[in-house]
């Protein structure tokens, strides 16, 4: 081209019978409609398309600079204290004598101890093994140039979809536990369990098809029923309910492997056992594995330090699938900790969309992060959602028997972060509606136009 810029007609291939090429011999010329577009119109079309792509790429580049993805960052780990990652303990050096086991396994700042029945070989886990474990977690980030989201012009979620991506990662971890096992590790050089690995990633593919029931497209579509639109920010509680709805829709297909799982979202920090039974038990007598999501508010404007030890202790449980939260307007997926810092996966890296439907051997590297990041626990926003995975009823029962000491901040307080209750949350709701009706009739109940305000507080929307 010798440095010259092609005209719009040349770039677009032109229109009209003169440029039909090989098609001119197949279709009678008199039957081909002549489309006459001026150079100005063609220039406008081309410029609009180019401008859109340029803006998307510039937004992506600025985003990656803003969140530090253009500079290689190295996270340091202390060799004097254990590193926890979703129930697994890793030590940088294996010089800890066994008599220090309880000290090494004790969550920071708590008086409760993790079971000492752990095999002694766990104390020989190294940071290298931690990195392999970390890299094996699915990393779902901002993407660009995916199919347009319904009801919008968005082809990227860069700048607004981070909480949705964090929620996707937490759900993906539950699916990995269910279909691959917590001990599974991704080894690029091996093809072990590759089909299941790719199957899970496809479920989160950025495409508006039934093959991707947890896609950004599906979640945004479900959010529309609550007044949310593409480009809106979501809170952790909202995302938890979207994931629940998405799983309900996906499990309706009797041939889908997803009908083996159920998602339950706690109501006002209470897990109602009858409701859990209802979602886990099927008409034919089967029992589904349970993904339990518990939205929490651990403070007013900032995290109440009294809850910090409880939060880290939950990450030492092998049933925990992580925490979605972050800083204000900045969602992160927390999966571990060391000392007073939380280890997380960050969705704020904008990558090109991967076609997971048209290419059976689609590349996997962009779905796994090799760079752990840490954040001070004290900087965490108080709005969050903790997730757990229970493959059967026995694991849930064991959890209920041991969880109390992990969720009570200290011996002086008797109010846990969340609790298990007999009965159904619907019974409680009906009771409140009766009270509301009786108070309203006497003019003593003022201020709630919608009874839903009593259960779902918009405080959870403070965090993105």
C-alpha cells in the first residue's frame, strides 16, 4: 500500500454488481439488486466500526495499566507462617517440628484450632505446591469483543462486570470440586481430566448459548428481571442470587450434568434446613450436592476487625470455596491468606474472548493465573459472600456440628456470622407479612412499601 490508506469502498469490498466476483456467474445480473452507497456513507460505516474497536482496545489497555497488569509483580510470602488456600496449608520450609503443628494450623488471631488429625505429610507442603494449587484455580476475568449483550451495545464487561466475574470464579471452584476433586491440579503438559476441565470452562464461555449457562450474557439476562442492565454494578448478594437462578435453569435439563447440583442462598445470614432439603432432594429420591452461598455484612462503612479472625478461619476449611468481596467498587475473589493478608484472584485483567464453542481444543492458559496477589484484610469492604460445597448430606451435617466455633467472633459474643435454623424461611416471611398487615391496619407500621426490603438490604450494593 506504500503507506497509503485504502478508501472505504476498497476496505469494505464495495457493493453492487460490478464487484460480485465469482457470484456473478451463479446469479442472473438482472436479479441482483443494486445497492448504491456513497463514499461518505461507506466512510461513516467503516469509521464507526473502527472507532468501536479502537475504544474497546484503549479501554482494555487503560484498565490493565490501572490495575497493574502491565508490570510483572512478585508477591512475597513469609517463611515463618503458614499459607492457607481453600482448606490446604502450605509452609515455605519443612522445618516446623510436629509439636508446633497446632500453632502452625491455628487461624490468625483466633482461639479455635483446626483439627490436628491432619496427616503429618501436609506440613511438608511447599510454596511450589502452593503455586501449583493456586494456578489450578479457574481465573475468569474481564473479556472484550464477545457477542453483544442483550438490550445493550456492550461487547465487553471491562469496568463494570468484576463482581459477576468473581461470582463465576467461586461457582467454578465448586464445579471443580464436584467434577474433578479438590486435589485436582492443572498440568498443561498432561491431558489428564482435560475433557472435564474444558467442560467446566465452556459453561462460563462468553456466549449467549445454552452450552454456557453461567456466561456473562446469561447472568446479565437474569439480572434484567430485577431492574439491572448491562453496565450496572452488582453487589455480592445480588450475584449470589443470580448464580442460584442460573443453576436452577441449567439443572432443568435432565440430560445435563448440572442437575447433580443445587445452589442455596442464605437469608439474612440464616440457613434454613427445610429449604436446603427442598432444593437438594429430587422427586425420584436422589440427593443433589449443595453449593451454599452466605451473603454477609461484616461492619458498617468498613470491616469490623472483630470478624477478621472468623473470615480467615473459614478459609482453612476444606468445604470452603472462597469469598467474593474486595474493596469498595473493586471486586476480588479471596481464596486464601497468610498472616493479615488475603490471597485473591483479580478479575480486572481484560483479555480477548476465547471461542470455547467452535474450537474443541481452545487455549486454556488465559483461564489460569500464575501471579498470586495479596491484600490487607483490614482494607476489605464489609459486604461479601462466603461459599461452601457439600458433596453429600453427611458432609453438611459434619460442617454444622463444627462451624459454630469458627463463626463466633470471640467468647464475649454469642452471635455468629451466620447460623443454621430449623424450618423454612418462607414460614418466617409469612409471619412478618401477617405482622406487617396488622400494624399497617392500625397505622403503626410506616416506611416499607415493599416487604422485600426487610430481607434484602441494598447495603450489599456498596461493593463492586
